[in-house]
C-alpha cells in the first residue's frame, strides 16, 4: 500500500490538457515530485474515464505514487486505484472502505467544518481536506475556508490534513505553516508552462521527508 507523504497533491483537469495529453501532463507532475495524483474528470464518458484512469495508474505505479479517483468508487475498484476522494454528495466512507479494502486511501472534503473532519476520521477516513482557501478557477462558487479552521484541525485530528482551493507557491506557505500536510492543486500545476518546475516550487514549501504521514 502506498503511504501519504508531505508535499504536493496534484489534481487533474482534462480541460487543461489542450497542448499535451493528460497522461503526459501527469508524468511531468510526477517528474516534478508530486506526492499524490488525483484523477478528477466530471465528463459523462465512462469508456474514456476508464481508459484515462488506467493509463494514469500505470504511470503512478512506475513512480511509486498513489492514484486517487475523485468521487467514483466503482472506477477506483475496477482499475485497482489506491483510493478515492469523496465529497458531500458522494457515497459514505464505509461504502468506499467495503469496496476498496482496508488499505485504500479514502479522502473526504470537509470544506470549513471541523465536525465533518472529526466524523470522517471516526468513520475511517485516511485524510481530511479543507478549502477553498483562496479564489479558485475550478470551484469559483465554493464556500471560503479559514486558516484558523486548518490550525484547529491539525491539533484535533490524527489523520493528515489537506488544503485546497486557489493555492499558489506564494500563498501556500501560510497553509503549510498552519499545519497542512499536503497542498492540493489543479491550475497551479497543470495550467503552468513548466509543470515539473511548478511542482518543485510547491514541494519547496515543505520540509520534505521520506517518512509517511500515516
């Protein structure tokens, strides 16, 4: 089983894969040191999603990095992904754990609500994600999260805490200082002209250690 490590948590966006293919983008992120890849695709194209996710899983296996599937437990189970990320309208953690097994990485969006994170940890989540912290291209209407919530979460939770939402190397330092174990990023990685360099800038915000978070 792959373990979570501090650093960059890169999330894909097919709409940003215009000049180069999605799998090429992801490999560049892996070369730059991405610690986790999340496959996030909101299209209603099951064959295409299966094909893309399977290709990304092969890449992630080569680099020893976990692949997380956004929302879709069935797809994660079908390809043997390392885990799944669940939002407020997705199935329960217990359902994901039953489908994916005891060693799966199961992340949960907790927005700005500590009670959701505490409940998620008690239900067996592997990490809790808070956000959005800054204006976001991917979710411009998402509710705002406070850095104070992140600080409280790191004091209360035993599982890693992930920050998401409009994060850049410039504003991400405050989140790391507040206790974020990982920074989850879409545009700050995949919309950049030099993806490996963008990844390295995020990882430089952490005192990178090879020890796992969990």
